């Protein structure tokens, strides 16, 4: 067994971060804030390109501080009041005056945001021109990863060669997760010094705080609020599954509505963070655990989520909350149930067999429905595995081993669903034209 403790801790610190607002429009706001800072003057002309995946995910989502939806208001806020040093919290703490100025800028109708001709999932290019200068920035691969910065023809940063878009799996940049295994992840997490992963507990509190807001009143569709009221009426049972659904959906209700509060993200997504964390929190509310055991379960959840995302891609036609973060939470809960490595693998197999067909049709209020399903599945599939109820033979895309199964899921996502993603975006564009 390889000793990967240091690498996994570094990965957790890089991939588990606070974020305010949906990650795709936040990334655009971050790029616009940076480009405006580099320009150093009023923006007269703009050209903004985003990958189709970011275009899809940012089209219908609420933005913190305003009642408006989508990428244009996020870009405007980034230009007016964004500070790039705040990273994925770039939208946090905007004043009423800044929001009003951002809405006025959007209403001028001069912001140009178009899908880029790229197969890369995370790509943002922002070019601004002022009276005296021009600037350009590019974000690739990760939502806060700047790969190119230029002002007046002078290149300030250029690591584009390291992050150029890949056209096939054979060209994919190698990572530690390429040849890792579920067993390695679990065993290494069990041996990590608690102090090194203690920060993960902050995410449990942060995401629970967001959930509490969504439970107080109907926000968005009101999925979490509706489940909570149904539990109070006795229509639904007051059990781990329903409370897991309640917390996770309520947090998504509030976040997708644009509530100006941070959540702890996971692997580049706030909703992934909600799904990877809150089902585990719900389990611990029913079956209390020490802070150390909670932190280790969360570490397993985030790392399994990242392990799956390594093969399915940062953004996908599949719902990452369902196929990645829910599976991560499944593994974390299974570990808290003291399941064996084989049973944890069986729980993950169950999760993939259960939710692999869930599509991603962008970030919006309806995500709370998907997250409630994902949260329910996390608890159910861990509970089934504890009783050795899981496929131990070839079963659809579920293979003999859990690691082969995860790689099969990646093949379906990358090779099989490219056309699905395009069709989803076409349908969403047609709907928005009608609106």
C-alpha cells in the first residue's frame, strides 16, 4: 500500500474551498475582476468566451446580492466590484451601490458572452479594452486557475502549454488519481494526522448554516422546506434518509437562489460540496461521532468525489452531484458504519448503478431536487452494503471491482455523453429564446 497521505492532504486543501454563489458564474466574475484590475481603467469594449459547459451551468442560476440570474450579471459584478484576491468568494460582500451599478451595466446591453469553440469543460477567456489599454486573462481546467494574463501585449503569466484542452483520454494530464484505488484512499485517510484534516469540519458547519436558511422558509422551489414540513406532518419519517434529503436540498435551495453566504465546495463545485458533506452530517446527527471520525469521513467523501471526477471530467453531461459527490458521501457514510473495504466498494458500486443516468442540465433552482435524490441514495446505498447487498458480478457498467466500475463510469461520461451535452445545451438555448 503506497503512502499517499501527504498528496491526499494537499489535494484536500486545493479542492475543498469556500465559495459564494454557483461556481461557474463565480469563475466568470473572478476572471472579469482580474481582467479589470489588469486593465486599470474603465472597460469600453469587451469580449468574453466561456466553454459550453460553463455557459450551460451559468445560464439559469441565481447570483448573490441580486434577483437577476445568469452569467451577464455575474460578469458585471466582477467588473464593478470584484476583487480577484478573494478567489471563489469574489461575489461575497458586495454593497447595494455596487449591485445597482452592476445591474445598470448589464442593462446597457454591451456585455458579450458567447460559448467558445472548445471541448474543454472549464475555459474562460476575457478581453477588455479601455481608452488607453487592453487586457486579457484566461482560466482553464479549474475554476480559479489562471493560465494567461496579458496587458498591452506584455505577457504577465503564460502557462497555457500546461493546460491546453485535451481531445482524447490518451492526452489527459496525469494525476495521482489515475492509478489510485478506493482502498488506498480509505487506508491513507485512516492514517492521516487529524490536525491536517481538521479544517474539513469548517465545511460541515458552513454547509449546515446554508441549509438552515433554506429550512426557515420556502426559497426557490422549496425542496428542503417541503421535505421538512412533510416530516413534521408525519407524511415522511424522521429518519436518516429523509433528514439527509432535507438538509442537502435546503442548502441547494438557498444557494441556487443566490444567497450571499459561503458554502464549502468540493472539486470545483459548491453543490458537490453540499452533497459530499451534508448526508454525512445528517448521519452524524442521528448517530453522533467524534470530530476526528467526522473529519475522516468527510476526507473520504471529498477524495472519492475527486477520484470519480478524475475520470468523468470536471464538468459533464452527467450530474456530478449524483454520480460523484453522492458516491463520495456514500463511501464516507459506509466508513462511519464500520464497513469493510469490500463493503465500502460495494456501496460505491450501488451508487454508480443507482444514479449514473442522472443528467446535468445546468445550475438552477431545480438542482435541489437532484441533490435530495443524491442525498437519499448516499444513505441507502451505504446501508445496503452493510448488509452485503451489492452486485458482486458484472452488472451493467458495474464491473467486478469498484475501481474498474469507476473507470467505466468515466468512459460513459467522456466517450458516450458528448452528444448528450450538446443536445441539452441546444434544448436550453431554445427554451431561453422562447422566454
